[in-house]
C-alpha cells in the first residue's frame, strides 16, 4: 500500500487561531497535521528542475571558451566533458551539475572554475492559480511574486470567492505544506503579503452563502428585501 503524502497545515500567518483551523475541511483529512509556523518555509535551491537522459545543455566555463558549448546527455543521463571525461548528471539540478563539473575541473585544469549549466528546454517558472479567480491557470513566476500579485494576475476574485479561505500549497524537501491566508486582512495591512515561489499552487475557496443568495434572487427577486440581502452577505 502506498503511503499517503504528509501535509502540514499552516494557520497562524492568516490570523486563524488553531481551534478554528482544526474545524476546516482540509484539517480533517487524516494525512494533514496542524502546525503553527509563522509562514511557509521557502523552497530550497532549484530542485524543481532535474536534468534527464538525452537532454541538450548549454555549458559555459567562464574564461574558457574551448570548454564551453552545447552538450547532450546520453540515454543514461551521462555527459562526456573535455578533460574530465564522463559526468553523471541524471537527476541533478542545473546548480548541482554546475558544481560537479567545477569540482572536477578545479585544481588540475583550472584554479577556480565558474561553471553555468543551462538546459535548452528549461521551463519558465510558473505558479498555478485555481478556485474562485476570474481566470484560473498557470502564470509565470518571474521576479519576486506575492500572493496578492498572483491573484491579480488571475484577474482577481470572482463574486463567489471566499477571501479568508485562500490556500497556498508548497513542497519543500519532500514535505508538503498548506498555508491558509485571508486576502482581505492582507489588503488591510493586518498581515504581510506572503511571497509566492515557482511551483506553488494557490487555491481560492468559494462562498456557498453567496451562491445561495444569487439563486434566491433569481427565483424570488420581488420577495427579497434589502435587509435580507445584508444579512445573507455577512
């Protein structure tokens, strides 16, 4: 039997007390553990992209043009590099590959080599935004992104959005985290606007009360008073 992924529910940053968070539907799942970290931990390095077999790489050794150029890994993810021979890059990030080649070159061939490894098909980093936003989808995560900026990229909230029920899903070192945020509180300056990183998933919850109100207005528009509408919108 496969082991269920473990999630940590981060509630403190959104201004939610632990007692409230436990009653949330996401907190009732058996694989979710409630914790009270101040914020979601940031991702570590560039482990989101790993080099694989038969991949074209642009490798630059700064100050050594004869060692720089375009290389192709073989079916096992190995690379034949000048002077140092076979280098196993399969499953390594571009930064790890750069460090590995630099270490093999250091001392015998170059004193302090600076190496850059750039995959030809390196994907544009992105963030997925779903739920009650006007334009769900995947958006480029270029430069420093925050939760409010990402939601604005998705053209803002729909009329059914529940602004105090916004989730951010993130995986760090094989540990999966869920942050719960209140957009309105962030907009008011009650809490800092959290940073969003590539591969994060943002999900905006929906308000059943607002949907029921619209259904009532469509069925009984002459019978709904302004007082009833105000109560339903609270």
